[in-house]
């Protein structure tokens, strides 16, 4: 019946007397098995066969089948070779298809049904699964600090090492000798068995976090069922802060293009749509997600916030370039919110320096260049705290710190306004209406005092 099959052993499995299942009356029918190796590993190597023979004694039966349990919906029918004797090749794919999805553990039985509906079972046959037939990928869970467990996908994912308290592998109960370890650079940390036989755990220590962050990736390796250790997945380290040489940087990006955010280790990407009408739709994405974490239509000197675990940054638009020929582009900058606000103040002072207006201070007239130089020197005396356009105007650009006399600006039509009013309006012109003018701050431009 199976000309290419050759029994690998003559061991006859010791059986209990026939086993009666639920709802089965006593009978004299029994099942004996032969051809089962002392150590059975499935699936068999390619091209190898193993005949299992079931000897049914005590009466005729209608069906004989192999299954993980009596309740299993998947059966593999044994072939009748003569009266009372049935065989199956354990090397055939149908056997592994029936056993692979079993929740009954690493064993199977041979069952028979008599003509009057009684069911008989052999003793269980235990087996070990070879590589690839236990759960191919054990479930990985991350236990975060003060948060519930999180199941992670099989592919590489992003994690902030400082948030991770423990890593867990939930292993298939049919795996034999399951081991796992985490590797960062040249260092390794083994997982340990926990409260159940199917759970491997690794406490994330400060030393592991440091090595993970420095290596930028933590490789998780797993082995079981006599297979070689292999990398199941990699956890890429979300940077706590951007790696910027001087704390900030500028870069250009053409419209309809995207690029990695500098210093983000590939975690963040920025994408531009068309530069048109003095603005550009700007999107910021994180990790492998295709959905942006922030998006807005930005003009020059607008910005998007970037929040990382240890620091906040600003992605700002310094300049939008519409070209008659070639691709339009934007000049973008990365900096802390404080540095970004300082750059806006610098830009405001550049406009002051380039103006042809006359500035009045303590009864003396000054050019825009002289006025800007004076305010730059005076900026050093700003009180501690985060810089802002409004703080700069209020503490530096509005009045004398010695006499309290207001600074003023003479306009081309001869009108005079307080310098605070002029600076706020210029800031609104440059940066949008994000620099509110306090009530009663001064007369409208062109109005004399």
C-alpha cells in the first residue's frame, strides 16, 4: 500500500486496556499501536516516512482515524490494509495539518467507531515538533512603566527604552526547550522563565536601556525545538531627543518630497505638498505609521511642534521658494522652541535694521541700524525665562530701562507711534496674527501723540 514507506522501529506502544470515551458503553474492542518510535519528532524530514499501524481487536469498526482529541473537528482517516489492521504514514502532510492547529498539546490518539456508534481510543502518542511547526513567532509583549501590557507586531517596531519595564515572550506550549535573549551591540541579556511554563521574561535594567539607546536597536532572538537561534524581531529605539550638532539645523526640501528629520534616527519624516500661494502643506510622521502625527499648511515662519520623550522641538519654515523654472522648495529648520522664538526675534530685528524710519530714544534720533544694535545689546538684560516676541517687545523694545520713557518711531508721513506698536505690527506682518497687541498700547500708525 505504501511501497516507499519503511517502519523506523518495531516498538509496540504499551497500551492501557481500551479506553471508553464519554457516552460510550463498555465493549471488548481495543486499539493497539505499533510502528511508533521511542522519540517521535514531527514533521518528519523531507522524503522520510513512518508507518503507524493500528491493530483493532474485538470486533468490526466503521471508521478509524487519527486526531489530537476526540472533540477535534479535523480527522485523518487510516487506511485499512486487512481485517483489524489500519495504517497511516506520519510523514504525509494531512497529519501535520491536523496536528499543527491543535490546542491539545503535543500528543495525538487513534480513534475507532464501532457499527453501533461506540467510540474507542488508543493511548496518547506524544511527539515533539521540529522547527517551524510550533508557533512560528511567539507573541511578544512589552510591559511599559505604569501601563498595561502591549502586544507588538512581528515586524520591527519603535519603542522608547525609558518607557519599557519588561519584555515577555508568550511561547507555544508545544515548544521544547524554548530560550530567548535580547542583544544590543555586542552585549546580550537572556530571558528567564516566569510563573508559567509558556512565558519567558526579561526585566529591562538601566544598563540594558543605555546599551539599547546607544546601539539604536534591540534584537530579540528565539530558539526552540532544537532549531538554531534566530532573530524574531527588532525594537528600534525612539530617541529621547534629536541628535543635532549645535542644537539646531536648517535643511532644504523640494515640494512633493519627503525626508528623514535630521537627528531622529529615521523615526521621524517630514513631507511637503505643493508650494503655492505662499504656503505649503507640511506633514510629520513617526515610526512606521503612514498617518501623520502633525500636519498643517504653513507660511514662512510658521512651525509644527515635535514632542520627543525628553525634549520638545519646532519644525519651522524659514523660507518658501517659488521658481519660474525647476522645483519649488522650502528651507526648514529644527530647533528648540526657545531657539525658534529667538530666531523670530532676530528676524524682527533684521527688519528694524533695514527700515528707513527714524527712531526716537530719550529725545535723540537714531537710524534703524542704530536702533537694532541698541536692542540687540539690551536683549542680554532680558529676565530669565523662555524668550518670546511679546516678552522681547515688552521688556526690550518698548521703553528705556533707565528712565521708563517710551521708545518711539517717526513714520514717513510724520506721524509718531510707540515702538512697541510698530514692533507688534511688524511681527504680525512677518509671523501672522500671533502677537496680540495689549489694549490701550498706543495710537494707530500715522496718529500723532
